[in-house]
C-alpha cells in the first residue's frame, strides 16, 4: 500500500492494556502511533518514557487533545465503559475511526448512539476483542461448519473467570458503578457471550435466564454471575463469569457428531511460541460405549500464527480504515453488528438478574 | 483372606454392562461369578456361551432363581431402573448383598425402601458407579482438598452427553416410561450430579433450578436437560445431560486458587494403558494478565492404575461384603448415603422440570 494509507493512531488513556496496543500498532503494517493521552500530562509522559515511545508520538494531558488532533486518523479507547459513549461519539464526530475496548457500552442504547455517529460520519467501528482475529478462530469455525465432522450444534458452555483479589474488588474501575457498573459481566462475561454468539453465527437466542444468586460488591456491581441462553430450535448455551475464582477461559461446543474445546479463548497459552491450539473430537463407535473403547481422546489441532492476536486485530482494523481513507469505500458495518448482538444479550442477562432471575425474551428485529 | 471370604456373585439380567461385570468379577480377588439370569433361559445360555463362562456358573431363566440361590452371596442388578426397587428388595430380603446399577431407583422413596431393607437384613449396599473407585478419583480429591493449591471451591460444571441415535431414542429401555422414565437425567445426569456432589463432599445444595426447555421423547421421557445447583455459601454448579450430542464426559471444578478438569470422567481415555489423567492449574501472576503471560497451561497429572475402575469397584464391594460375611461386621452405610444424596438432587431436578422450571428447595435433614 502507498504511504498515504498508513493509519495514524491516538490512544485515549494510559491503561495497562494500552501497553499492549502500543506494541500491536508498532508491529502491524501501515499503522503508526502518533498520540497518547491521559487525564494527567505527567502520567502520560511517564507512560511514554516507560514504553520507550519515539519523540514523534505526541503526549497529551487530555483525551480532548487526541480527538482534536488532525493528524490522528483513528483512536483506540480503553477508557472505563461508562465513558465510552461520550468519547467514542466525540472522536467519531471529529472523523476519527474507532477501535473501542469491550464492553463497548453500558447498554444497547449507548452503543446505538456510537454506531449511528459512525454511520453519519463515515468512520469505521470495531470492538477491541482480540481472540476473534486469531487464525485459530478461523480454523475453529471451519471445524464447526463441517457437517460431516461436527453435525448440528446443540450445546455451548463458556466459563470466563479470574481472581484479582480483594483490592481489585474494592477499588478497580471495573467495580465502580459510575465508571463501569457491568463488572464481571461486562469484562469477562463479554467474552462468554461473544464466544457463544460466534459459535452460532450470531443468531440471537430467543430468551435468556440468569442463574439465581449472582454476587455483587458493596456498590451493587456484579462480581460473579451466569446465565443460560435458549434458541427456538433447542440449542442451549450456558456461561459463568466471575472475579472470584482462578483464571479460566474455557469454551466447549458440542454438536451431534463432534465436539470442540479450548481452555484459553482470550489469550492462547502458546501464542508467544507462534501458535494456538484447540481440541476436537468426532467419529465414535457407540457400539463400544459399554465395553470401554467408546471415546477417542480429543485431537489437538495446532494453528500456526505469524503474529499475536492483538496484531491481527490491529491489522484487520487498519485494512478496513485504509479502504475508507484512501479508497473512499464505505466503512464495513459487520463489526458493529456483531458488537451490538453481544451487547443485546449482555443487556438481557443484566435485566434477568435485575428482575430477580426471571426469563427475558430477546426481541428480533 | 481365607477362602471362605470369597464373595459369590449372581447377576440379574444379561445387559450389555453385564459383560463388563463378568470380567470385573473374574479379575477381582475373592470374587467369583456363580450365577447369571435372564427372563429367557435361552438368552441366558447364549450370553454364558458368548462370554465363555465356566460350567460352574449356573444359568437361570428367571431373576427369582438367582435371588433364591443359597450359594449366591451378592447380586449385581443392571435391570431397568423401574425394576430396581422390586428386585433389590427381594434380593436383600434373601440376605443378598446388592451392587445396584445407577440410577439406583426411580425416586428417593424407592431408594429408601431398598436402604431400609438393607439395614433390616444386615447386607451391604453399593451403587454401580465405577469412576468413584478409580485411583485417579482419590488423587483428584487430594488436589481439591489442598487449600494452598486449590483454595475454596466456587464453581463446578459437568457435561455428560452422547448421541446414540434415533433407534435408541425410540426403543431403548432408557426411553420407556414404565422401565426407566428418568431418561438422560437418570443415565448420564446421574454422573453429572454425582461428580458435583463428590466435589463438594456430598454437601447438598440448597436449591436446584432446571434450565428451561428440556427435550422429551414422544412418551415424555427426558432426552436432554440441564440444571443449576446453588449452595448457601455461594457455590454454584451447572450440568447438562443429553442423548442428542456427541459423547462428552467433562467435569470442570474451579476454586479461588486453582482449577481441575477432566474430559473422561466415566471412562478414562487411557485406562487400557493402565492410567488415568486429569489436568490442574494454579499459581498465576495476575500482574501479567494483560501483558499476555497470565495463564499457565494446565498440568496433566497421570495416575497409574493396576486395574480398570470396574475392577476397583468390585474389589471395594467385595472387601465390604467380606467384612460382613466373615468378620460379622456391620455393613458400611456410606455408599447408601452417597447414592441417596445423588437421588435427592436428581429428584429435585426432575421436580423443577415438572413444575415448569421453578426453583426447588432441597430439605436438609
């Protein structure tokens, strides 16, 4: 691509995850970091120094400054979710393309504001979920789509947990109702719901029923919850998300003829060695179930990858932005549609919890 | 042990699983098969010939004959669950010790009849669940009890499925309300509930809530269902059981500090090679979560075993029966207590389904 298609990134906020994105941007072709910001100029300077950012990267003491910077094409927004709608819309209205951390918004109404602003201003939207962009994810989808091997999808279970400890539960922005309010459901529950919808090609469930007895912190933010999801054709999914148990990123997908599992959805165990794995099993002789030779050990599939998944994400975003920027193509709406479906289900789970664990129907439109 | 402590087995019914038990009995010390039966003498003779049973094994054309045989110390009952209470009680009243296939009864009331008969007649009861007796199970329990490694138990998920096909769903005894009626819930759901209760040291949950939309066959027998289980202290478990998806025997147990998983609960993949495995993970540096070095790949633990789990089960049963028979000790009630707790939860799940997926409280007594 010609030089003019290089996408110039600004980052709003020096969050922990911003460290990773600085590296991802530096590794992706046709991407360059040109600005970072924090509410405190001092904090932004320390971040720039610690990350060894080149002098060409402008360091700002306000998010506003990045949004106003005419040399910024696209912003990465890792701010607390409650601030997403404000800053995403501000950026979009200045013509910036947006790579927005998950959970993308506090609810669907806020996300609609963001997506409508993107539409009105002709800019690209993508949420910051990395695993969707790993080559492993493509290979898994191929396995699920293989009717001979996998059959018809029936059950999905996803469990996303980690245990950041009492200090986090008390003081993290993920635990403050004015900054996040979605807690574990928004943070890791996002991955659970997303993995489930990804598996069913983003077909929305008909209803959602949260498990009784979610756990909340003193300010009423979700620390731990779970839900079942139900489709008209009998497909069923369940998920748990929790800040109270040891780290787990499991997804199990069962079809009539095969199964697919992974235990490291969000960050592949072996990504730093250049690959990701998943296990898959099929073809069994049911006649032998009770004689004990019934079940083949799952096959481990190794998917090599040239880049880590965060780099793949940036590359995909940069490609889409490049098409808008230099080829004057329309932004691709598919990522916004996918994010919205995750948010719709997330909202329904939250509503089910708030309504005392009643079933919530999801409206199709 | 002296020769007189040999336990002489009779088998009621030439089911597929009886083939396995004939072999287990032949491999266990101090156990010998002395009688088999079927409702049809012809069928019993064919079974004896096909399995190459020695001439010393008496072959009967009725279950009654085994129960009346004075040379039988203990019976193995793999009959359809609806027949368990009748034949278990008959056998127990003739002084036979009972190894009873799961699900042990159609409901707790029936199981109580069986257990009361065992108590009154001084005979040993054990259900026919094999996995509980594998040395791997002991090792897993040690891992779960290690406070430093596993912490406090928080979440359990168990998924037990297989897909025996339309012929089975129509004609299997597991699909006939008069013979079974518990369907997938009694067959593989038994394992799910048992694995969950085993993990929590058989502490009964406070409530049970079946997932909406179980699947039934034309005669109203459960083909597929699931449930969440809830304890007073916030522990939560979920399970799926289904005759509609590819074979899966997964259990995932999450604590505050560690996790434990296996994908072959009921029949270890590698049992025929003399071992079973489970994976376990703990010790993580949460500071590195977002930099991508957060999660250690689970460790695979290999547990060697001299015998397959079915042989271990028979050995355990024979040891207990031997103590009653030759040492005149009282029967050990622990296996009856464990089976009853599984049945209590199973009944509650069935009740939740029957009551339109309402929460069912479990009475403690």
